[in-house]
C-alpha cells in the first residue's frame, strides 16, 4: 500500500512540477503600474527618447492580438 | 448629508489601506486563502450535482449501485463543507486585516447580499445533514422522492451561494459603466451592482466547471480506492465509479469552452482594452499554457477510454481507429498551443525572419485555434461513442443506415468547422469572431443528433458480453489522477487570468491598488502560487478522504456479505 501511495504522490508532484517548469520557461512579462509622464514645454530630445524607451518596453506596449 | 459624507470620507482616508503579512506578503496570503477556498467551494458545489443525478438514475433505473454511489459522494461532502467554511472565514479575516479600505468599499456596495450569503450557509448545511443522515431512513417509496427533493434543494442553495459570490468578483472586473470613482458606494443599487456585464457568463461557466471539477475529484477518489482494493469485486466497483466520474468530467468539459467564449466576448464588449490585455497583452502566453493543459485533459481522458475498451468484449473492432483519433488530438493540441507573435529580442526576430514566424503566423490565429479545439471535441465525442457501442450490436432494421447517417453528421460537422476555419483567414476580425458561433453550433448539433440516433438505435441491441469491470491496468488509474491535478491547476490558472486582467485595479477603473503588490506578477510566479494552492488543496482532500474512510466503511458491499445478510433475514 505504501508503494501505491508513493507512486500517487510522485505522479501528483511530477505533474505539478512539469506545469510550474513550463510556466517558468516561457517569457516572463509582468504588468507594471503605469507611471505618470510629465513632459514640459522645455523637454529635451534625450528626455523624449528615454520616455519613448519606457513606453516601448512597458508591459502595456506588446499588445499581441491573436484574433 | 454632505457633512456626513465628508465625515465618512475623512474616516476612510485615515483608515490604513493595507496590512502586511509575514513571509509571503499580503497578496500571497489572500491568493492562497481565496484559491483554496474556491477549490473547496467548487468541490462542494460540483459533487452534490453529481450525487443527486446518480441518485435519480438509481431511482428511475431501480439500480442500487447508483444509490450507493450517490451516498458515497455525499459522505465526502460532510468534511469538505467544514473545510470550505474554514477557508472562507480565513479569506474574510485576511481581506479585512490586509486590504481594509478595499474591503470596506466592497461591503458598502454588497453588505446586504453578504448577510443573505452567510444565512444560506445554515440552510445549505442543514439540508446536507438531512440529505446524508436521512439516506437509510427515507429509502423506500414516497419518502425516497422526498429525499431526492432534499438533494435538489441542496443544489439550489449551493447555486444561489455561488451566484452571490460571483456577483462580488465580477463587479471587481466589470462594474457598471455609470459608476465612477467618486460615486458613493453606499448609494449604488445592489441589483445594479450584481447584474454586471460578466455576472451571468461567469455563473454559467462556473456551474459547468464545477461539474467537471466534481467529476474529476470523484474519479481520483475512485482510482485511489481501485488501487487500494483488496478483492476483484471491490476493484470492479471502484473501476465503475472512476468511469462514471471521468464520463461526467469529460462530458461537461466538452461544453465548457462554449461558455468560455461567451465570457470572453462579454469582456471584449465591456472594455476592449481589457480583452486585449487578456488575449494579446502581457497575458497572451497564459493561453499557450492553457492550451497545453487542455491538451493534457483531452489526451488523458481519451487515453483512459481507450484503455477501458480493453475490458469490453467487442471493442476490438474499434481499436484500429484509436491511432487516427490520437493523431487528430495531437495535431489539434499543437495548433491550439501555437503562439501568434513571439516575445523575442532583435537577434531572435532576425533569425525568425520577422515578428511573425512563417508557420506560427498562420497557425497562431483564432481561426486555426477554434478549428483545432472543435475537431478535438468531435474526436473525444467519437471516442465516447465507440466506448458506448463497444459491447453491443444494433438489431434495428435501419441500423446500417443509422450508422451511415451518424458518420455523415460527423463529416458534415467537421467540414463546417474546417470551412469557417479557412474562410476566417480572408475576412476581418469582427466577422471572423462570428464564425466561431457557426463552428460551435455545428459541433453541438452533431453531438445532440448523433446521441439521439445512438439511443434509438441501441434499443434491444444484441449484447456482445458484459463489461468486465475491474480489469483495468493500474496506469489507467494514474491517468485519472493526472486529470484531477490538471483540472485543479487549470482552475487556478484561469482564476489568475480573470483576476489578473484587472491589473493594478481592485475594482476596474474605480478602486486602484496602491499597495506594493499592485503590479500583476508574471506567469512564473503565478505558477508557483497555483502549484502551492493545488498541493494544499489536494493534501486536505486526501485527509478528507482518509477521514471519511476512518469514520465509516465504504458503501461498497461485497456480494458474500449481501448473501449473508439476506440469509440471516430469511432465517429470522
């Protein structure tokens, strides 16, 4: 009986481990809280570039429609 | 009035918004409590449906096996109810201490429904006690009908409890549009908040999912008892029980995606950006994992059926076809799991030849995915049909014609699914979405009409031998365990999807999450949390099963014992 119990526990743990592993192997994308961007009239090109980078790399940017 | 509101606002502003929890943090604590509570809730809602249907089949068909089966399911519920209530209390205390401001908002909107909710627990619990402890007393004649009525009533209470809880969580996702961040929560009409955009789709989706879940857990229970059985007779009983559990789980699973489509459609209609976040934004990879899990479910469910055909005389004639069914399932799973656009760096994009892979671009769209899943459903239905007909030979004069009509229906349904799948590539997205309705309609019509013909054709059918229950290899039982674990994990994953699409909002665009846990975590972290919850749940369920076995004997009665009892009755 102990052998059966052990096999069941191994099947359950193995299945859980497999799903957790797969979910950790794919690209990890976290949805960040959007930051307020305050750009005044005297904004420089560097500031704009930095702001653009931030938007481009932000979590809301990679919208990947699959419909 | 204005003064009172200002006072209320001042009190709310001085109330601390968030608490802290050691080691796993506030979010982790609420996550575990909510998810394990939900898993137990699904179990105690799904199993009574199962039990009352089994009891009714026993009454109508005058088959005592079903009555014993129903009682054995119900016995599992007694301790599971306590566990559900305990986890519910844990969740409530955690919410009120770790998220007090948000909790105050929710109670201000839903307060009266919470009183009804907790009041229904009394009705539900006492109906369960009556249902279980009155089983032997109300076993015959009219009293049996009353007992069956108690089972129905138990389901009614459970369903109302679920509908109330669903209104709270769906309000968090899709609050009515006329409510703004400045709306006083106490002024919101209760029914207006309850009947929000996603309430009914979630109700239907959860109702079906609970049946699936209940069936899967009962299947796992039966498989454990099968593996631990000490006699062939006991093994046969639990083999049959496992089959019934798997049959109900897979049957309900087949219609579950349709309820999912409806829910998805409502989410898109409510707020397109939320829909895009769900399907194409940071959660797009979640659906690849979901596809993998559903592929496991379909493959494990079919595998169990195919192995089960080994114990059915006459099933040999269908066995050569299983390899083709397997091929369709594997191909369908591959298509369904294909992502549309890969998240890749510049080097990977260059190697791939652009943001869309030549193959992924074609197979990653919903046209291909809908086609794949509908063909997988048709294939699984065909497996069931073969299983059902395995040990019979129809004798009605129109049997051959009927079989050809059934085959034709499968063919037509598959052609409709393929036609709209291909046509979907040449039309706009908005038209393409509508095509999924035709695909689903064709599959459902095929299932309904083919089953009807099969029932009519099976009348007076020649038997090729009785099913040899219990003659199943052990590996088939492990497949049932994989099914139970996968269903539970999938439930956790979809819970994360539903909750995660709110992103940094407690209540979408009304109450913002300003805690340090406001960012929605990536799938890797979520998977660890889900696995931990599943492990806690399954460990507790194992304990519940063990406790059930400790308190009372199995409802399985060996025939020798039955004979002894009957003998002693005759003697007296």
